[in-house]
């Protein structure tokens, strides 16, 4: 037998053997000792004394002690108090009495032990209930203390945060303002509660604030508004007012929390930006006028130069002896053409800035380039430049302003010829076209000049940017304006020999 089994056996022997027998023996012995003197005073005192002993044994020792007390009491009564005395033999006339005693004693033992167990169960249940009540009370106290501590910490936090914070109940009435808000407005907490809170807002902002706040309360959604709040010095500053609803577990709004964020600097910055925007608009209009003037001057330079040249030739032919009228007439015709072209240039350049004289004609881009080559012939011969055309066949017509697009090609071609001034080797200007799918047509002007730097590349299409001492910086800017007005795009790339300017126009559908 192991030690654990021995301990368990010893515990059971004590609990269900020695202890019940000892309790029953004590009660029965006391009843017997009291019976001997009392039997001379009253009849049959042993009956209620031994019943009491059995009841006490069952009460304090359990049902086993009660049964032991029944057995001991029956033996003692039979031996000492039922004739024949001092014998365990029971007379016939006393047998029914002894049987009734034993049955009654058994009933008393069972009832007493059951009552004791019931009271023990009830007492244990009561003790457990009281323990749980004490435990629950302690938990509630701890929870209340924790809630109070959290509220205290939250209040300390709201007082420490350098922001204006407030709290409102479910109806929207202000019930708390932190110290920072009170210090800013220079008022006590009581003077800012409920409707008086709106008194710190600017008169122009209060009605709109009230409508927005009431709408947020009805909808149960967050509230946000910008308003001017009066400070303790009487001056108003712009604040962004935000409020969020705090909901309970059942989804109902328990309270509202609000905060004021100072946006005075942002408003001041916005005002400065608006002022700067107005100044920029005025400057932009001024620049537009200057750009238009420079553009007209730039674009008229070439036709006016041609006018002066042909007018001088016409005068020479007329002053010759004899006068060469046919050549003078030809020069005069060229003067008329150049004058017409100059007028068209002026009108179309103005349309870029005024958005007027909107012209779109079905035009063959290749035909424009062929005509351009004729216009450039004399200038190209003078500069020792060869013009090579590489025009794709069967290109669809474009809905464009032919004068403006030809002006773009003319500017790019003149820039290319000027870039090749002073270089050694062949001076070749290539003008090509090609189709990009079915929706776009590309045109390019390639020269064999020295090219350009990366610094110039980023700004070459900006107005008044030029690398030529005598340039106005408007040629490429006008080209970009014209191409973008036609919903196209233009760019420049370095090639192995010079620069390639390209632009793309969309095919009309």
C-alpha cells in the first residue's frame, strides 16, 4: 500500500468510523447518565433523553453517527431500562415498545441528519453568495475607482493638451470646456455652458454654425465648420471646429466631443495667395500683351524683310535704262503676296491670344510643306543650305489652320538654317512627314547644326528664351502655342548630326 493510499484510508477511517462513533458515544453516554437520576422523578425519562442523544448525534456527526446512536441507545435501554433489567432479553409486552422506539429513533436520525445537511448546504450557499457579493462589490468598487481614475486622467489630459476641447450632451448642450478654451476666451466654465457657448463666435458665423450643428445632431454624424472665435482680448481668430459623436454599446449617442483647431495662419496664407493670384493675373495679362507684341514683331520680321528686298528690287528695275517693267511687275506681285502673308500672320498671331478668328480647313500637310520649300528657296540659296523633302504618300487631310501650321514649319526651318550658319561640311535641312497609325500625322524638321545643351532643352519652348544675340525668344513659344491650339504636341531631340524638331497632329474623323 502506498503512502497516498494509507493516508486516504486513515482519513476515511477517521471521517466515517472513529469520529461518528465518538460523537454518538458521547451523546448516548450523557443521555444514560441523565436517565438514572431522572427516572426517580419522572416516568420513562430515557425516551426523550435518548431521542435527544440520537438527534444530536445525527446533527453533529451525520447519518452514521445517528445510526450508531440508535444502536447504542437500543442496547442500553434494553439492558438497563426494559424488564427484565440488566439483560438484553426483552419481555414480550415490551417488544412493541422497543420496536416503536427503534423506528422512531431511526426516523429522528434520518430527519436530523437530512436537516443538518440541508442547513449546511443552505449555509454554504449563503456563504458562497455572500463571498460572491463581496467579490462583486469589490470588483464594482475597483471598476468605479478605475473609471474615476480614467476620468481624472482624461480630464488632466484635456487640460494639458494645447487645444480648445469641449463636451456636449446628447441634445448638443455644452457641459464641459477645458482650461485652454476658458483661458482663450477669458470666461469661466459656467458662462460657456449650453446656448451661451455660441456667444464666443463671430456674429456672421454663428447662424451658419448653429444650422450645421443642429443638422449634425439630427443626423448623428460628425460635424465640421470654420468659424471665428473671439479671444479674451476681443480679437477674432479663425478656428476649424470638429465634433464627433460618442456612441454607447447599443449604438445610441451618449455625448459629443469637440475640438477647436487654430487655422488663422492658414486663412491669412489663403488671403495672401488670393492677392498674389490677382497680382499674377494682372501680370499674366500684361505679359500676354507683351508676348503678343513680341510674337507679331517676330513673325513679321521675315515677311517685312522680303517686302523691303523686293521693293528695293522693284525700284532698281524701274530706274534702269531702259526700265525693266516685267521684272518690276514680278517684284510688285511678290510684294503683294508678302503683304497679304504679313496681314494673315498678324491676324493669326492675334487669334492665339484672343481666341478669335478660329479657322479650321481641310488641308494637305504635304502641300503646305511643298509651298514652304518654295518660300525658303531664295533664303536657302543665300545661306548655302540644301532642302530635302521626305513626304509620305497618301496622308489623310487635316482640319487645321494652314497659315498657322505653315508658320510653325517656317519658324522651325529658319531656326534650322540659322543653326547651320558657319559650320563646315554640307548644310542639309530635311523636312519629312509620316503617318503614326490611323489617328496621327508627324512632321519633322532636321538640321545639321551643333545641337543644344540639356539646360536649354528644358526651357527652349518658353517665351523670351533664346540663344541667339539678335533673337526675341518667341519663335518656339509661338510654335508650341499653335500646335497645342490644334490639340497636338511638339518637342525637340538631339540627333547624331544636329537637331530634330517634331510635332504631331491628330487626324480629323
